[in-house]
C-alpha cells in the first residue's frame, strides 16, 4: 500500500507532462482501490471514481503462484497479457524496483522500460532498457526523479509535486458519514496499531494509553475519540487495544475505499511505518509517526504537518523480523501523546 501511495506523485508528474497520454497502471488486485473505487469501471473516461489513470490492470501473484498451472490461473494470466499488449504501451516504468515488478514491466510489451539504476533489488536492473539515477532522500523524490528521466526534466523536482488524487465514491462517502453518526462519533483520531511485520509494531497497550489521553480535553486541546484501523489478520490486535482503552477507542473495519473516505475526515493519525500512515499524509492529515527499523528520511510522512519519533538505538533494516525493535520499545506513550496533543491544539 505504501509503495503505491509513494508512486502516485510520479504518476501525477507524468500526467502533467503528457496530459493526453494513455496511462495504465499494473497493480496487485488487493491495492486496486487506491486507483479505482470498488465496483467502478477499470478503464475508460477518468472521473472521481478513477481520477488519475486511464486503465487499471491487475495481477494476483500470490494466488497465481499457488495454482500456476491450473486452467483458471492460465486463463487469467492470458487475459492480463492480452489486455496489456492490446494497448501497445510505448514506455513502462518500474518504480517499485523489485525483481517481480521489473519482470512485469518487460512483460507489458513496452519497447522501452525505465527503472532506477540502483533499484531496491539489484537484479531488477537487468530488465530495464534505460536506467535513471534516482535523486533525493525520500522515496517520493526518488520516484519522481525516475519519472522525470523520460523527458530529462529535473527542474520540477525541488520539491516534487506531491499531489495525490484518490478515488471518491459518493455512496461510500455517505456510508462513512452514516456509520460515524450511528456510532455517535464527531471529531476523531485514527490509531493504526498494526504493521507489515513485528519489528515495526509498537505495543498495543501503549496505543490504548494514547487513546485514553486523547479523549481528555483541556484548555489547549479538545478531546478526540480514537478509531482503530486494522487489516486482515489484525482483528485480535485491534480488539486488545479497544478493550484496554476503557471505551475511548473503537475498532472499525474498512475496505480501502472506505478507509480513504474515513481518513479524509480525521483530525489526526497515529501509527508506525504503514500504508495507512502514508495515506493520511497524502490526504494532508497531521501525522504522529512511530518509527523503528525503517528510516523516516526515506520512508517518513512526506509533505504534511507531523511529528516523527524514532530512538537513536534503532538500526535501519528492512529485514522482516517478528520481534519488536528494541529502540521502538523505548518510545513511551507519554512522548507519543505529547506529539499528538501538539498537533491537535485548538485553533
């Protein structure tokens, strides 16, 4: 999810340079709602339901790997292949920098494939026909600089255009308003206790402490209900925080389209280095980022008012360790709450 959001500014850059170009996006099915609202047409005239790209092509690599030689999988692969080649794309750009994404870029049939000279996974560069030197520290800056290599335009990169247009479905907007009203929730913060792997996860009991603190109001700050966002497999974690919060936090399950709508309405977001944090930042919601093994100078919330907390003891690593990062455990709930309150001052 974060990779997609960090790529959106590069796609906006290309749309600005080539306003009449037909732009397609090849994406894992589970993240397609970041580009196209659920149930909306995946191609055709752009609208609020699909504001950026002309077509969304989807793959489901994990499912395909489990049944690679089944008739249904082969049929789906053939359909995607035909759709891509029928469009006759002139250029493909791999901004994820993974071996899989580089292979898919070549698989698209485009004659020219751009990628970073030093991609995330080094062998990926073998499938690029043109390589660009990525510029900047943050991944958003790097992605925009690779996209700019198509036109040799580096003048627009300081700072890059960080605009992110997400789908807006009127029915979903109404449904979220109704759910909030039925729950009696007015102004709220979103807390996201989950993370991609254990080392990036801050303890659940500390999120509960933050929720209790945010619910208190004072002369400088107003009380906030906390909504707990959680993904598949994180139901137990969200329930633990909810129970420990003493009723100040409420777990709420959302589709991606619903999460976009919900996040637009939030006053504050608190969480680790996760896709929902980057969604909040892209939507301009003030963010408290709790970082451990990942480097916020590269992966932190970008272009938004926020506070990032990271211990000097944390060592940068993308190894998917299950054990909690020791440095991250050194960040107390009082520090997170103070940062949150500073962003939630009455004004």
